């Protein structure tokens, strides 16, 4: 006799867009609410990037994020540790490095004549 279980439709919960600002640190990791996140996977179609908390191994932290284009979605917001207290960050809306034409010119030091 075979027991047949009813089929269940498992559906992921719809992720809501976060309105909180996020930025990047000097290593290119995402910083959100003073917690650092490193890139775990990227999918070319739709510009989807998944991020995992940098405390994943040290603190067994399960916090994860998803970015699609410039939109941020929080998948799991629970952290098992305190946020980072130090480090430099860059705004997400701006590229990490941008030069104007005038700044690209490099001034060469004048040569010193020895007598």
C-alpha cells in the first residue's frame, strides 16, 4: 500500500524593498545598517546579487541581502553579533572612483639642476 501525501505549493515570501540607505566599503563589500556583507553570488540576468554577512563564519551569522540593480531586499535581517564600529564607507549612488578631465592630468615634478 502506497501512502500519497497531498501536494503543497511552496512559495517564497515576497521580499519588500528596503528604503534604508546602503553603501560600500573600501573592499567593495556592501554596508547596510553598520553591518558588512560580502558578495556570495551574482546572476547576470536582471543584475541580481546575493550578499551574506561578513560574520558568517566567525559568528555563524545568517543575515542575507539581495540587490537587484540599485534596489535592496532584506532576506534575513537577524544578526548573531554586534555591528562593525569602524571602517570607511562610500555612497552607493556614486562610483567608488571618479575623475574629471582636469584631475587626470598628472603634474610632473620639475627637474632640479645640479651645479
